C-alpha cells in the first residue's frame, strides 16, 4: 500500500474508532519534511518524514493524527509563554500521548512517552523535565532517560524556536487564526460528545470544562433512553437502504422496550421536581414506538405499581411519607420483571441502598449529588 492510501485509510479508521480525534484530524494539513526524524505537530499541521510513516502500521498512523488533533484542541503554542520551545513541545507531546495510550491507541516508536508522567498536565511535565536538566553556564542540556533519547544541541534548539524565514507576517497571522478556530471547534465538539457520553477517556483533565456542570439533565435522560429503545439488529431481513447495490447490512428490530421507573415517596421528595421529571419522560416516550413503563411508588416499602403502554400519559398518586429504603423496590423488580435493561430511580438519595448490585443499568434521578454504591446520577 502506498503512503497516500495508508494515510487516507488511517484517517478514515480514526474517524470511526475515535470520532473526536478523527473529526479534528481531518482538518489538519499534512506536510512532508524529510529533514526531521519522525513527526511534529503544532495543531495546525503535521510535518512528517515519509520514510518514517512508510514503516508504520495503520493503527500507529492513527496515533500520530490523534496527536496532531490534540495539539489543535489544547492551543499549546498559546500556552507556551516564556518556556523553552523544544522542551515545551516535548512536555505537551508526553501529556497528550499518555491520554492517547489510555484510550487504547497504539504508540508508534519515536513518540514521546514516559510512564512517570501518567495523568499529569503539560505544565507539570515541563517542570519535571526542567528539573532533570543540567545547567552549564547559560545553556540547557537535556538529561535523557535512556540512550535512545537524543535531543537537539543548543544551536538546533534556538533555531527550532525561531519562526521559519519563509513565512511572511501574513502567513503567520493566518496560521494563528487557523489554530484559534481549530481550538474553538475542538471545545464545541467535545461539549457535544460529553453530552452523548462519547468523549475520550480522561480528556477532561486537559480542559477547564465549565459547561460540564451545566449539561442539561434532559439530554442525559434522552441519551440513557436512546441507548435501549432499539433492542437488536438482524441480517434477516437485511436493511433495504443499500440492498439495491448488493450491500447487505443489518436491519434494526424494534421490540417493546421495558423501562422501570421508581419514585421515592418519602416526605423529603420535591413534588415540583417530580412533575418536571415525569413530564420529560412523557415527552420522550411519545417518540418511542413501542414501550412499556413499570411505575413503582416506594418509600421504605412498595406502595403501588402500575404499567403504562405506548400512547398513555404517566399519572401518579404519591403514597407514603415515611423513611427511605431502596431495597424493597429492587426486590420487587427482581421478583416481578424479566429482561430489565434500565431503571430510573427518582429520589433525594437519602436512604438504604441494596447490598447486591443489579445486572441492569441504574440511573438515580436527583436534585443533588451524593455518594452512591452503583449506577450513575442524573442531576436535575
């Protein structure tokens, strides 16, 4: 396979396997530079040595393009300040590559990576690397971790930190503007993927994600339901979408989706929030073709159970007002329902939790955050 085809295939595979990295990588400019040993990225373009890329596998190329995408996301050039350019480049690479390794991408040889810097920010890694440097007069020399780490000499470092002579002020300004646009797009895309639950692992440590606490609980609820209402796929019959061209793809089979909702009827439950929550569930269920809702009311014991089907509106009469014990509701579900995939428990989270973790997904719907032994919280 020639290099052009390898690059095209790697970018396409990255887009499928890691949509966040793949989307950003598709905007990067790829530039051949046979004066370098491997590759380097400033977030706007990836420069690479042809011979180096030719020797790599497709999954290693994915790593390189993901690395370039992250430099764009983090606007590392703007965060350099007065730091040494070559050392800052190394620190940012190590921070990014640690996160990529955690997400399962394959580290190519020649990429900067140290286990000692696991989970650290670029600024922290820079400080650690700087502490490893031997100071002789006013020159900095890198103390390598092993014999394979070869860094530029002082003259090369200074040259590397200078803007390229071939770039005009207009070109430099255009590159800065492009980097800014890529960074803004990266933030917007990341926000969207967090809402869908598709963001890369541990990526939140790189950003001040103020919107993380502002994600609409309706979006979280929609994602939770959307994950299950299409139960399965089958090849018989196949999808008709591309059948005319001889391409056989699985078709979706929409079966009845059973959702269990438990409402905590203890005295501390906020009925206004409860009505808001049930109203949103009503709306979401209106767009699902086949569903069955098992609605359970429970404080320290189960007071009522009612089944609702497609087209019916949820209505509820709270009975209870006592203390809160979550165990009876889970016991009721275990004894009465089969094939439960998702349970939504509306509660203030102040109660006795079951000792045994259920084998289905549990979402605790609450106005506050608290420690829970299993499941996850949708905060109203």
